């Protein structure tokens, strides 16, 4: 009941269409990923708020189809 890297990226891109997103499958099992997300949507938001926004974008899949997600979030640099 894993999630594919493409499915994960699609969910994140739907929530953050202007983001720079890099996803890595850490274990090759579809359950453990890392995601680097840079988007203007994170400007002025705390790290906790940024991560909450990412979890909301995953629509309840965290802890189910997706076992572990290491997040590296931040605002997208201008220019």
C-alpha cells in the first residue's frame, strides 16, 4: 500500500504549483521519501506551518500509504 514517487510529486505540485520540488525515494520501497520544497507560499510561515501545509497537501496519506517523509522546506528565492 505504498505511494509512488510520481503520485507524491503530483499531490505536492497540485498544492504548490509554483514550487521547486525534488523528491528522493530513500529506501526503494515507496514508503520512505525525502522532499525538498521551495515555494513562495512558505514566505512568512514558520517551519512548523510549512510542514503542516505539506501534510495537508498529502490528503491523509501520511502514516498510511506514506510511512516516512523527511522534509526540507522553505520560501522560494526570488529572481
